[in-house]
């Protein structure tokens, strides 16, 4: 038995597509979601994600009520790399990103110590072409990567360096939710983030995190990081050239390295993205769709698109993977 909640239609999981199930038309989305909460979450546990088609989500308030019905707790974003709009309590706009550029595979906020265990996406406006929220199984990706590369990341973790400016991405005040330097420093100490204030008023931070984590429920090891997504070699060549020319190699808005500090080369980033591509599934959005994603097990991406696109996001059910090593033991 999946759960004690009313039965759902069996999800369809065809090759190249995520698990998809249909909701009956004409119902109240939040009530239907709450009635089937346990069964839906059981499908996510089995497949890593599920797309609910035909739910009829139309407004941010619809979305907020549905997200609340499905989650234990919706959380606000911290350490965002680009500012989002808050559309309703616990409901955010999608991360701003050029429509013609892909946003490659990543696990949301995997550079934090506490991360959302569940992601919820709702489509209010489907794009004319493209724009799918593609998915990849982190356990399958881990199994497909070369053992020596996995072993190194498993030992060292990965290092994220961020340089906050007023020009690109979120400012440090937007990312940390305050313009009080003391509050930022206290937050960073608690989160094992090294802080360097820059002469121009900017901020540079470094944080080392696990690249491979056990799933908090199943214990399965998952590739869980943003090594490729936040690496300079994933950027379009013209974008990378501009950023290096403007800010220098050491001042890029974000950069990833092996946990010991060695650069992650272009060849490694290309390999990671190739393995993600080989394990990617996708389903085009339709207006009213709902997508639930196990953030630890399943990476997600956003494909290029044309036409208007409105997908709202909820970050839910925070979990705290075990740290690579005790807080405060590096980078000070």
C-alpha cells in the first residue's frame, strides 16, 4: 500500500519522462492535494519526483494553499544567488535567468548546511516552446561518474566561492536578508562560511560542503551539489569572457573548486554535464501543472524557452545533511 490516503491513479513513468499522473478536472487544487498528500509523497519517494497534470492551479494563492497542503513547512530562501519575487507566503518566482540560456542541473541550495528536502513547482503560464523543468536522478548520476572522481569529491567535498556585487545576481544584503554586517557575520559563523569584506563594500565568502550525501530516509548515496552549475565553465563562453575581463579570475560572482582548493577543470565540468544529460528526463509544462521533487535525490534544470513563462516555486521540509567535518575547522 502506498498510504492510508485515498487511492491515486497509477503514475505513468515512460522512458525519458518523469512520473506523471492526472488529477480529475474541476476540483479545488489545495483540497485535492491535501486529500492525496500521503499518496503523492509516496510516489515522490518511489520515483524521486512526480508531475501532477490537470490540477488547475491558476493564481499564486491557489499555489500557496496547495504547497501548504503538501508540505510540513515552507521556508524562506537564504543565500540566493539571484533575487526572486515573493508571490505569496512561502511561494517565490523562479530564479531569474536569461530565457535563451539553459540553467544546468543542480540540487537547490546544496551549498547550505540546511537544505530543502522537498521542492514544489507550479506552472501558471506555460511557454510557447521549451522551458521544461528537467530532472536527473542523483543516485544514477553518482553511479555513472568515474570512481576516482567520486572518491575525490567524497573525501574533499566541494568549495564554493562567491563575490557579491551590486551589478550581478543578489547583493549580499539581498542574499542574507539584512544590510547589517554584524548579522551577516554571525549568520556565516553559524553556517561555517568564511567571510572577507572587500574595500569597495562588497563581500566574498567561501564554504565547503559535501558533494555526496546519504538520503535522509533511504540512506542511498546521492550526488548532491552545484559543482557544475556554479562553475565558470558552465557559462556560455561569451558570458565567461565578459565576467573574467570585468572581475578577474578571483572576483567572479561564483566559482566552484575541489574541497581542497584545486580548480575544477573545464573537462570535469563537461563530464558532469554529459552525465547529467544522459540521465535527464523531461515533460513540457502545461498551465495548471504541479511538480513535486525530492531535492536530495533529484537534480533539476531549466531549459531555454520562448514566450512568457510563469513557474512558481516552494522550498519545503528542510533537512540538515551531516557536515563534511566539524563546523569552523577550515578556512579561518
